[in-house]
């Protein structure tokens, strides 16, 4: 197990909890955090004493407020493709295909890569203050960690189109209505609710649950993920991407030209 800088882990009565712990950055996913998350999920999945995994964010503001824009704002097309391909393999596809059930306890903002991590999890529970969205087009790019695929699979093409193209955030009540989450509870009840859900899962056969996860996932094809990777990379060649990320870093409104 690697030494973690950006996450906290604990095991309690069969439940492995992973807490993304970068509160000053609203728990944004940088390269190091993705690597640490991969390691923690892998270790918990291998551990016989862990029957269910809960992933959440530290503090009361954010689950994960997105990716770390400064890490990739100067990437070219191939670097963009590699970023998406490696991230999907290391974390998002990895979580989706884990043998151990994963519950995302969404305790605030779940934006961009944060929502994509929640979408890759098997069950999603949100606090009442949670807000969810894929704001990538406001930066001149598209979701690159499976968001265009999993969101449409989960809430339908029409609602996914609206969320992705507007970059709007949805509140917890709307997320529940959309089927994006299965439960909404007060923030101070979130972890208790996730624990209770985990205990319910632990009554059932781990082997059967693993097979059920594989069976459900088998219904969704991978071609769409490949297209997302290539189109994500293509976005890095545009003037809009350069303007969008620069504006984000400079905290101003972008002036998009459509080029």
C-alpha cells in the first residue's frame, strides 16, 4: 500500500471507507489523487475483511469538485487522449468493474471528474446540499472520464444532453428525480445512511454480488468510451479549450469563438 497524501482510509466491521481529503481544493482530482484512489480501491477489493466500500469527500462542501485544471491546461491532443484513457483505466472503469460493491456518499459538489467517479460507483446516496454537474463545455472541453457515456446510460440521452450541453448543476432533489442518485438525506445523516446501506449489502453473497456487477455492466458497450477518449483529445486542439481553461485560471468569463 502506498503512502497517501490526499486520501484517508479506514476499515470498520467489513466496511472500507475512502475519504478524498483535499478540502482547500474542494477535493479536486489531480494525478496523484487518482493514483492513490486506484491503490486504495485495489487494496480494499483484495481484502477479505472488506465487504463494501464507501467513497466520500472530506468536509461539508464537496465530494469532488472536479479535476485539477492546471494539470492539463497546456496539453496537446495526444496528451489529452492519454489523460482520459489512463484515468478511465486507473480509476473510473476500475471502480465500475470492481468485485466489491462501491457506495458513493455525495456530500456536496460532485462536478466533472467528481460526478464521473460517483457515476462509476455502484450506488449513489446524496446529502441535501449536494450539487451535481458536468461543467466541461464551459472550459472548452468535454467530459473525459466516462461522463458522456455513464450519465446517458443512467438518466437517459435527453437529460444527459441537457446537463452536458448547458454545463448546469442539478440539486439533490433533481438528481433523485432523474435517477442519478437513489436516496437524499440530511448531510449529518449521510455517512450513517451509507453505513446502513453497506450493512444491508453485507447480508448477501459477495460472490453473487460480484457476478451481478459483471452481468449488469456487460450490457453496456465500450465503443462509446473509446469515442469519448478521442473526442476529449480533439478538444485540446481548439482555441476554445485554450480560452476556457485560461479564463478559469484567471477567474474571468471566457470569450469563446467556436474555433
